[in-house]
């Protein structure tokens, strides 16, 4: 998100080089660029005006630390103001009530409410150790009820049965009773969406809110919706006592204005970000990290947390022990590494969290996209066990067989084997203290192309 703003701000440091301090005159052009970038990112005009005024007031005459240039100081002022705007009131999900805590999801059709309901349920189950019951009250789209049921089965989360011939309030009331009897900690209620805001829809959501008295009423909004998100936020904010926002599709090519605009219009904090299609692709919103990503500084902390959570440490230690004994890195080892990378959403998901300069360089490296990762997995899976362990046995006829079996070309198999041999050589150097020697030889510098 905010790629345009990120690239424009990259020039700020250069543009203010040599200036002793920040003044209204020397930051005017920079703030004009920031204003244009925010408007192009679909941020609502009143939000942009308020934001620029606040940055100007914060920046002019600010004490510049010795280690910062004026350009860096201005970026810092923008960063601090972004954190304040999008981070005001940010908190964790409130479950402090007599169980079951009721969470109601509302929003327009296509915002991703049903998927988000499953994601939050999984997050509550895995992170908070809560027993969750899901229910869909979308009587207009039986497919949504079926989708939730299937997601529940897939994730091991109970779903209350729903009949599209019943009224939404009746379905929700029965689910609430089931949650009480079954001693569930949380009841998560998915509501119907419409393509446009209308009175009938708003009344239905109001009735559900009155009947359930939810402790959290979350507005689910598509981050790619632009100005439509602002209009929907106003309508839902007037009809319901919203308590928080879930921003979906935050990993897409959205211009990102919804993050700032919806927060401003509703006056409610962003609690979660949907960052992919997989059920695990949900992040607790953290303003400091989001501001860093908006400004192209990356979100290395989220990346570290994701790697810590998803990388199989036992598998990694096993590989390290193998290499330390001088044994060869083989294609089975490469397959395990590729599957772990795929599990984390592929290179695109990881690069989204890297600082802009590093991401640009990493994107130029081989094996950079998800399709390529899946292709390599298919190629290795088409090999016999012996071929994976002893790649030198793979001659021309075997390569043709592997290509046919994986639905790829012989050239793809050749490319994978060539890259593998380079990796094998590098891994061999890391065994038996090779990594330490490599780091000493480099004098702590990054490899070529990454510094």
C-alpha cells in the first residue's frame, strides 16, 4: 500500500540536503508532494488537510538531532504524525464480559466478511486459546452460509447450523443460546452485505445489534474500496455503535487511502489487517509498523515474528546438524525449504515487509515469485527418492521424464538443478565453521547486491 507515497518520500532526504533547519519555505514543496500522494491514494480531502497541517506544525522549527539530516527529520515528523492518526485508540480485541463474548461483523458485500470471520475465529483459537462458535446470518446468500461451514470444518472451528428460510435475528438468537449451552468463549456473527448501503440492510443490522448486544461490532472494509469505503463507513457508523475496524486485502495493490480515511470518519481504531487469502493471513494492527510500511521503511518486526511462528525449528536444526557433519545439501532439503517459504505466503508476502530498497533488490534475485516456487516444488516432487538424494544421477532422459511429470519444460528442470548446485556449494561452505569464515572474510558486510 501507498507505494506512490513511499517513492516520493524517498526523494525527501535528498531534496533537503544541506539545509540547516526545517522552515515553512523549504518544506513547502515536499508537503505539496505528500498532499498529492495522499489524494492519489484515495485519502479523503478533510483527512489530508488535517494531516498536512499537523505535520507542518510538528516539523517547523523542530529540534534536529545531530545524527539526522533535515530531510530525515521531516520523514520522522511525517512518521510520528502517521502513527498518531492511524494509531489513536488502537487496542486488543475486548473479550472482558460474561461468556460467550459476542462479536458482530458488518460491512458491504465483497469486503471479505465471511473470510474475515473465519480468520478472527482461527486467531482466537490459536493465539487466545478460546472456544469459538461461528454463525452466518446472511439469508440472502446461502453460498455464504455454506462457505462459512466449510471454512469451519477446514479450521476445526464449530459453526452453528443456519437455515436461509429463517429471519437473521432468529438465527443469531438460536446461535447465542447454543453458545451459552456449549460453554463457548466467543460467538462470532457474520452478517449480510449489500452492494450498496440501503435502509433495509441498516435496519437488519440494527436489529441484530439490539438482539445480541455484542461487546465488539467490527466494520469490515476493503482497503481497495477507495472513496466508497468512506461513504460506507459513514453509513455504518451512523447505524451501529461500531467499536473497531478490520481492513481487508491490505496486501493487494490498493492505493491504501482507506486506512487513514475510515479511521478518521468512524473515530474507531483499526484492530486487524487481512494480508492474504489464507486463514492464517490476519495481523493485529500495529500503528508504528503500518506507518513504517507506508513510508517504505518495511516491517521487519512482523517478518521476524512470522518466521519465528511458521518456520519449523526442528527441521532447521536438523539441516544445520547435517551440514555441520559435512553431509551434502540435497534436493529433499531444498524441497523442505521451498515448502516453508510457500507456507509464509511466498516471496511477495515477505518482501512486502522489507524496507523498499531491500525489497527492490530482493525482487531481482532468482526464485522471486510464488509461481516459480510452486513450479520448483512440482519439479522436485516428480523426481524419485534416489534422484532427490543423488542429483548427479539425473541425466538427459531423466530430465525429460521429470519435465513431463511436473508439466514443465526441460529448461526449467535444468535451471532448478543449476541453482541447486550453487546452493549446495554455498551450504557446503557453511558446514564445519564455513559460515564463520565467510562472515570474517566479508568483514560483516552484506553479500554483493544486498548492501
